[in-house]
C-alpha cells in the first residue's frame, strides 16, 4: 500500500518517530567497550572506594591528640612511631587521623619541624566511601554511556555492562549503472559512493551498518535482496530507484512487501526519497544523487537511528548569519548547502553551489545547511537561520569560497 502523502521536513521526522520502535535485543560488553552504547539495565558498584581512610595530599599523617595542648616538641619524632609519610590517595595506617601537607613539614637530621598544627581530627583525610560506595548506582537503563561512566565501571569492579545491541541497518545500493569503487570506471558507469557514505553515517550515529552488494535494476532481484536484508537486520536503507524511469523499481518493491508511508518528500534536493514499513521494520528510501542522499541522511537517517536506539534525536545546532548571496525562492521547500564563516560583524553564509566549484570543493566548503520553506527568499545582506554541519569552533574566520573563486574578498 502506498499512502498519498508528501511530507515536509518536520512531518517526515514525526512519521519516523511514530513508526519506529527501539531495538530490544540485549548483550553484555566489556566495560571498556561500553562508551557510546545504550545501557540496558541499572549498573551498581561492587566496590567501596576508598576502602580505608586515605590522604588527600602528599604529607605526613599525625595523631590529632598529640596537638591537644598545642604544638608538641617534634624534634625527637621518628617515622613510623610519631608520624608516617602519606602520598595522595594512599591509605593511612591505623592510629593516624590527620594529615599535614608536605609543604608545611621540614625533616632534617636534627628532627622534624612543623609550620602548623592540624585544626581538626580527620583533616585532609578522605573517609571510606567518599568517592564510591558498594551498591551505588553508576548508570541507569537508557543512559548513553560516557567516558566518565567507563571510569566508574572500572572503579566499581564492573567487568561487563548490559547494553542494547546496536541496530543492524542494511544498506542496499541499486542500479545497473553502478560499479564498486575503482580507478578504472567503465565508460557510462558510475561509482557506488552513496552506500559507503550512508554506512559511515550509520556507524557514526551508533548503528551497525551492513553494506550489501549492488542490486541490478530487476524487480525480483531487488525484492529478494531487500527481503533477505530485513531477515538479518532491524532496518534498511535502499538507494535510488524511486523515480519514474523505466528501471525504477524501488517503490514497486516496497509496495509489494509492505506499506509505503511516504512515497516522496515535499522538498529538494532528495525529493525522490521515501519511508516504508516492511514487516514492521523501517525502510528509508534515499535518492540517488549524492547531495540529495547526504541531505536525506542529515534530516532523516539521524532520527531513524535515534529511534532504533531509543535515544533522543539531537537536532543540528542553529546559527543566525548574514547572507552574502541572494537566495532565490523555490516552489517547494529547499535545503541548500552553505559555506559559513566568521566576519567582523558576525557569521556570514554563501551558497556552496558556486558554478565554478566541483563537488569535492563544495564538500570541503559546505559546513552549514540552509532549509527554507517554499517560496521563501533571502536577500543579499539579509539574515537567515542556518544549521551547523561542523563544530562552531571549526567555522573559519574568513571566506574560503572567495579564495577558491579568486574574488579577493
């Protein structure tokens, strides 16, 4: 069944979030490999640390009662009898209950001299359990585990951590025109780059990519390939074949096997992308042109993986910028790659679609995404809200597109 709906951006995200259920398979992984995984059950410490009183500083351990009447005569003090050396984090022997920092201690052949007395029993001593207590919760079910929690697992005596299995997502490229990556591309053929890019996106966002061989433009072959993929995987991405060409079979395959919730999008690039359920498993159809495929991954593969992992969908960071180019309106919503740079008066954007640039140059320049509704323009010098595709700190402090085009800005 193919639904007659062409969703805009937020509508498509909502469809994905409503349709996709988290993967419930669990596994145990070594605590050292748990970072970034989703915790499947609460984890509790098996240790108490420190397990004995320990020194907070390098210094000497003393008996507080020895200072009850004021500073004692320490010239005859002997190590092990009247004081002990203490290193940071090391347990203090029984009977010593305060620490004097080593900077306030002078030890010579003539004896021990102290520049001050301890002010309280237990001064500069860490009591047992101050850092960690046996039975204390170190992680909750649903946490995306952090490096700090990995450190806590080590301290807490945790050998393995229960986590949800990474969603397995099949990536199926289709098309008679495609060949595997090579430097000997036959005339008239094109290299399958999208499946590698999409697999990299999946791994980056916490899924396990299962990249499949190129499927020829054949209805039965694509049907069998997708069926086989979904028997082994939790979801699939099928690339291209959703247009109206004589060899575009993807929508027919999806209609045959399941329910097409969105046969295409209400924006470009990437309009000929889709979203379906096959046997309850999500299938994202991705347009063939690499830029459209990239934008669809940014907008929809990210929330799809988040839904499969049961984690919040982290949207791209927004930034207000001044337009150095005029952005013309489109009859449909449009998502444009832009070059963001810092100027003296704030952030600026230019279209990365300069006619003189190659795709490789555009990819190097495109550090932002400008999504605007249908029939919406942005004049030269106007302000626009764009989304960052890189850390804010990585935004250059000059116009790199001007350098490539030789504009001398």
